[in-house]
């Protein structure tokens, strides 16, 4: 596929998030939105009418007509949707987490390798301009705190808050620290769903860095913030508002500087990156192997929470 080709794109799952995948494929110059597929035919037709594309009656039809597709279905269906599309030669962007189990993740990666297909995992914060700044300025992190809070929404409760929200911060921190994990300590509480809705994890890395992650999906407000402490500076960034500041050591004092961040829509940046990777046959920034590593850490945290709960219960 040449770099000046146009990709034929499809979306499997056009709920709250999937509708935006469809919209953005329609906006990108290197893409043509061919059609959408959803288990709800009325929803499929609604989005197809809005975006001026077709409704695919099956995944097979989507695979036959598209070069690439976004999978934006509930996490517990990712493997069952992804593998047939990969077997048909379709490159995929799979929303995070890659799936809800390591066996299923391995099956997705095996199918991608067999078919020579690119798999990008939708860890959207990696395409947020805030992350671009952090990757340039974080060189030797010693302590990291992250906080991700959201009001309750029944959407996404097929998994706990660790796989729903914390996995964003797990991916961010793995990318920034770039060191093996040596210890994890976790706790979680179920509030409105059958799984943990509030969780905390303390992750210690071989480099000596410690990360403390707090998440809640039963909060009264939305927060997506990170603080990174290094020997000569302290960074405080807001992923939601794409703003922040850095405190630089100057002798025995700290000088504050606001961070110059060029704002952009992370999902559009993510899908544009995916399209360019497929067109140019390049490895994506967040590929399947990285998605599986983040999932492995999230599962370890989730299992610790369940072990604590079983002992208490």
C-alpha cells in the first residue's frame, strides 16, 4: 500500500465512543469511511445516515470491504470481533484494553502475526499532547502520582475500574518509567457495580521509581492529572484540560513555568497515527505487545484486589 493511498475504513461498534471513530475517519484526508456495523441495527443506520456511509450487516461484510477497522465494542467481545477481522486481513485499532484476558490477547496477536496485520491499541492518552510533552521532559522519574476520577456511568462496567480507567495511567507510567516492575500493592472497593469502582495501586520499578495510581468511577467530578517528581524538577500536568506547569530547581528555590502545550483532539491524533502506520507499514506507538503488557499489569492489580476482598469476605 503506497503512502498516497486512501484507506477504506470501517467501525465495529458505534455506541458513545464508536460514533466518534466514524466521524473522525470521515474527516481524515487519508481515510474513506465505507461503513459501520453494530449489533443494534437502528444505531448502525443512525450513524450511517449521519456520516453518509453504509451499514454492514456482518463482520464478514465489513472485512471484505475495508482495509482497516476500529473495534469499539465491550471489552469482553474484543477477541471474538478482532480475530475474524484479522484472519480476513484487516488492520485493527482495538479500543483499550486490548481484551479482558491474557489468553485472548495472545490469540489476537497470533492472528495479527499470521495475517501480517497491524494492531494498534486505543490507549488514547499516548496521543494527547500532554503525553508528548512528558515524553520529552521525563528522563529519570523517582515518584509519580496519577489521579483519574469520573462520575458513574453504567457503560464500561463489564470490567472493573482498573481495566476501565486505571489502565490509561498504567500505560502512561510504563511508557515514562521504562523499567521492569518489581512489586505491586493494590486495594479496591465496589460501590455501585459488582466490580471495583474505586482503586489504588502502588507500583515499584527496578529503577527505584515508585508510582501511586488512584482511580474512581463514582466521583462527583472528572479529573485526569499526573505529577512526576525528578531530582531537579517537578511536573504537574492535566490530560483533560491539556495544561500544566513545571517547577525547576534553582539553587535552594523552585521556579514555576507554565507548560506550552499545543492542544489537539487526542482521538483524531490517534486515528491519524494509525492510518499513517498502515499506509507506511510502520509499527504503531502503542502496538499489540504494549497493550498486552499494560493488560498484564492491570490484571495483576485486579487479582490482588479480588484476593483482598475474598479474605475480608
